[in-house]
C-alpha cells in the first residue's frame, strides 16, 4: 500500500516514513496546501482539512499536532505553530522560569482517507514535562524542551526511539492497525 502524507513539516515526514516504512506501508511526501483553520481542537482542524482534500487526493494522511502545557491551561495547544514562531523554545522556557509544575503533553490527530472508504481520525497522546533548558539536536519544533521519560528530551532521541513513545508514534501504530483492518483479506 502507498499513501501520501500531506504536510509542510519535514520532521513529521521523517517520522511517518520510519514508522510506517517499518510496517511495510510505503509513504511519499505531498506538500499540498490546505486551509488550516484556527479552531478549538486539533480534531476540528483535521476534519476541515479532510473535507477540503478528499475530492482532490487519493490515499492520504494529514496530521495536526500541538503541545499542551498544564500550568497554562493547555496553551499553546492549537496555537502551537504560532507560539513556536513567535516565542520559540527559549520564550516558552522563559514563561516557565521558576515554575515547579512543568507537566505537559503532546497530542497528535491524524486524518486518513482511502478511496472508497469513509475517512477516519485517530489521536495519540504523550505525557511528559517541559525541561529547564533546551537539549538535543534531533527532531523538530518543541522537541528540545520536552521530555517524556524525565531524562532525555525528544531532541536527544533517534527517530525510532521518539516514535516508540511519542504522541505521533502512538497514533501511527493505531493507524497501521486500522489500515490493516480496512485493507484486510
Ligand atoms: P503541517 O503542515 O503538517 O500542519 P505544521 O508544522 O504546521 O505542519 P502542526 O500545526 O501540526 O504542524 O504543529 C504545530 C506546531 O507544533 C509546529 O510548530 C510543530 O513544529 C510543532 N510540533 C508538532 N509535532 C511536534 C513534535 O512531534 N515534536 C515537536 N514539535 C512538534
């Protein structure tokens, strides 16, 4: 099976290639622009994206993700892209300076459409904490300031390790199961 991952984010693309490639699902990159509405939930963003793309595209995946910091009632959440562009990781660390309560989670919502089947969504979550300083050169986005195990940040993990515990890795594992059912014997 071959499926297009529609994203502007090369880091996400690498994670899909690694995780799905390992399961024998071939992925290729599509940079098809679609309207990412400002909404209250990741699911709404994905639902609207799928409505826009479903007539134009064959088999495809889209992904909307965000970092939710408990101390800030879930901010940046659906505003994660904007927060990364404006505050950056250093800005988030400054906002958290002196905070003992550093728990946070990443969420990933995947939308998937296979021709002739109903589109579906799958979500994955990974709980962890915002570190006190940025560490690591791998990954992308907020990875240098997020740790799931309290030791290494996501940016200190290789692709396989991040996928084995991350929000996206978990969602991709469920997606693979669902695809196997959909395409079954
Ligand atoms: P799309 O084209 O796929 O939407 P994007 O980069 O706009 O790519 P999102 O809206 O899903 O992606 O992500 C919101 C922000 O959260 C964005 O700045 C990402 O870099 C960041 N982000 C998403 N997933 C992440 C992850 O696994 N690790 C670190 N940062 C992540």
